[in-house]
C-alpha cells in the first residue's frame, strides 16, 4: 500500500514537472506574443491608443520592438523604427525599465491657443490612465519632430535624448536641425543645441541657435530660454544675440530668404535682445537693438550708416497684430556717399505700425561736436501700406552762427563756398506718395541772413521762398528777396533779387540795387547759374558822377553828369570775371580836379593835363573794367573835351589804361588811385598843346 502510494506520488510529480517544463517551454516560445499583449494592455490602461508594434526579441535583460506606430497609421502621432528596452528581471511587467534606445523616431506636436497636444500621447502630459508610467532614460539616434503652430509648421531633426528629472521629462539635443515646412521657407535651416523640459503641461527650454547659411558655415543667431504653462496658457521667452553683416560675407537674405525681394544691402554690427510674453492667445514682444556702423547701402536715397540704440514693442492680441512701436534713442546717421551730402545727424523719436499703417514722429539733431544736439528738423511721417500712399512733413528753425551752425557745416557740399553765415531760417517741407507718383513742396523764410561767398559778401537777406518741388529743387515761379548789402568790389545796399529755379537751373531774373542816385541791375545771360560757373549782364543805369565821386572820396575831385552802360560778367570757378563792357556819359559834364599834386610832376605835358583838369568840360566820357574782380583788373578811360580857361578852350583827348586790383581801383575808403595817376599813365599823344603857347 505504501509502495503504491509512493509510486503514485512519484508519477504525479513527474507529470507536474513535465507539465511545468512544457508550460515553461511554451511560455518561452510564446514570450514575444505574451509581451506584445502585456505591453499593449499596459499602454491601453494608460490611455495610449491605438498602438501597433512587433516584438522582435525578448530576453531576461532586454526586449526589442520594431514597427512602432501610435495613432492613425496613415498619419501617426508617433512612430519608431526600432526600440531596444533593457530591464532587470520582473521590471517588464511592473512597467519600470532601465533604459530605451531608439534608432529612428517620429513625433508630431500641435501647439494651439488652447495649449500643447501630443495627440495619442496626451495622457503622458495629463498624468491619467490606469497607473503611473515611470519614464526611463531614452536615447534617440535620429529624432524627427514636427510641430504645427498658428504661425506655420516646423520640422526638427537630429539626435536626441529623453530622461526623467523628478516629475518632469527632459529632452535634449546637441545638434537639432530646424526647418520651416513650406514651399518657400521664410528662414534658412537652423541648428539648435539645448534642452526642453516637460512637467505635465508645463514646458521650459534653453537653447543656442545658429543659422546654416550653407553646408559648411553656421552663423550663431541667438541664445534663448523660455517657459510655457499649458494649463494657464502663460509663457515667456528671452533671447539675445549679435550679427555682423557684410556684402561679401553675411547678408540678411542668407539668413531669411523671405527678405530676398527687398534687395537689402546691409553691413556693420547689430546686437539684439527680445523678451516675449504669452498670455492665452496674446503675445507681447519688447526688443532692443544696439547698432554699430550698421549700414543700409544702395537705396533710392543713397547709402547710410547708423549707430545707437533702437527699442521696439509689439505682438499679437486675439490673433490681431498689436501696434508696433519703435523708439530711436538718438541714433547717429552718417552719409556714406563718396561726396558726403550731409553732416552726421542724431534721430530720436517713435515709429509705429498699426493695422497696415506706418507713422513716425522724429526729431533730427546735429551730431557734430561743435553744435551737438542742435535741433535741425521735426519730422512727421505716415504710410498706408495697402493703399501705397504716404506723406512726410518736416519743419525747423535754424539760427546761423559763423563757424558753428552754417550751411557748410550741415551740407559739406557747400564747404568753402558759403561761409560766415548769420541770421535765421525757418522752413517747412512736404512730400506725398500717391498711386505711385511722388510730389513735394516747401517754403523757407529768411530773416536777416548774411554770408560770404568767394565773389561777394551778403548781409541782411529777408523774404520767403516758395518751392514747388524738393526733388528736384524747383521754385514756385519767380521768387523775390530783399538784400540789405552786397559787397562785391563796391558796396551795394538795399537791393532786390528776383530769381527762379527751374529745369535749366538757377536764373537771376532781376537783381537791382540803387547806386549813386542811379541803379545797377544784374540778370542771368546763361541758361543756369551754379556756384562755380555762370554768366550775367550788369546794367549801369543813370549813375550820377557827383554821387559816385562822393562815394570814392578822392580829395579835390568833383564831377557832374550821368553814365550808363552794360558790363558782361562771368563767374568762373567762383571768381567774378568782368568782360570789358561799355559805360559812357549820356550828356556833357564837368570834371574838376584841384588837388595839391601839380608840383609832383615836372614834365610840361603832365602839367598841361593837371591844368586842363582844373575845369574840364567833357563832351565824351567812356570807359570800362575788365579782368578778375578778385584779382587784377584793367580800367579803360577815354575823355574828350576842353577847359574854357585854358588856351581859349582848346580841345583835349585823354586815353588812359590802368591796371590793379578792384579793391585798389574802386572799393570805397581804400581807393588807391588819384587823377594824377591818370595823368601819369596817359597815352602818348593823347594831349597836343597849341603851338607857341604856354599857360594862360
């Protein structure tokens, strides 16, 4: 009986061992299928579905999965080609593993105003499901992340790693390539280095981003960090960086192809910083840029360089662009034209963009050390982008001071041409762009303006000039100015200048001055007038010789009669050239010279001349000036007449030619000749005394 019981126990044990062995063999053979069911059920319990995958290998320490697809197979939320999971005995069924290695992985993320979504993987963010899923360290050899946002779709690709950090998930990459998914991307591919931290619906990141302008060169763009809370929809981003542009090195179009149609030719340095704040669907941006010789070249207005600080604010509110405001903090503007057109300026004030319209309220000040801060212009501008219409209004009040605020200091092209300016100038200028056409106008009011040019000194200019065009410069018909004094060899006072600036250039219509009880009139005789070259005709009308002699103040000299005539004048390289016109007396007159100089000349002929000039009644008087008014001049004088007290009124003919500077010949108070000099220089044979006669 006992033996039979033992036999039965042994047989039963053997059967159990065989069954157990068979079961283990069967379990080992079916381990892959069992693992698929266990893993699928574990993920389903946590709300992650649909999911499909294959178990390629399962052992005591690792398991390999392939063909992983999460979500719709036609457009999966996540996918992986091959995954290897390592663990210790018992960890697989508990949901805890040591590490995960992935060859290729794809993930789609959607960022909307409602928050962040991973599609079928959203339970990982929400913490829901049938239990706590402990995320192991994950290494991805080639990750491909697609992010859909309201501002476009972007693709991220490169190696990545994922590891737990407390309750958070930390994603990092040392070389993540970022591109915009579009037929015509707005920016060149980017490479980012940094990490992304996910804790529930809270997101944070730090990154360094460079632009891949070509296969070999990467240009550092920005270092950024930020946070975003998917529950409160509040976030912030801070970014800063610096760039150096050069035509043969880095251009804006290389970084952002969307700028290529603008043909921006930019150079110099720019350092920038931006702070972005997100609240719900609203985004606020505050940015600042420091410019260092930041140049904008080859524009319609020329080439310029800017140095200084610019601050800007803007963003989105309810999906609508907020007003963008840019403040110029005394930005210094330099002209880069080969021949500098204006001296450096400082520009300050706001520029705003609101609903497709630009507006600006700027103040222009001088950046020259001698007049630093002097206000030159107030500028108000606006432009409607959709309508293609805009306008600019500028005004200013300039108080001139010699050696400081002058045209030649503000506009270098006038240097050495117009100097020692005084008085004041008030101006306004308008420019309008409408339907592709450009129109401009302006006015300038001169108040007691004075200046010196190479050919003359001008004082007391008063009046208003109206301009029908600024580009090119045109006057609104003939303009008239009052001129207090013009010193051009002789002083001319209380004159009036009428001029016109048209297609042919500047034309003097009528410039006239009262002079010696008569009048001097200057008009243009060529098509245009420039500072260096011009042609005029000076008309001398009814000049009283008695008044003229009083002006030159020659002791002992008196004269009567009136003279008229014309003198052509040409401006050549800034110098006035008199072209020997003809001036003559209308009627007879008298010249009397009774100076104390008769004994200075011993010759009989010169004594005869001095005697004749003591009471010379002329019947003809003619002459002219020729030469450079700023240099050597030639005075030509011809007299015919007689002295009734000498030789019974015997007729005389006197022809004289003198050479010297105009200052010596004509200028008031410094006249360097006397009638005796005329006598000394008289032409041979000009005086023929009667035979056998001496003094009366």
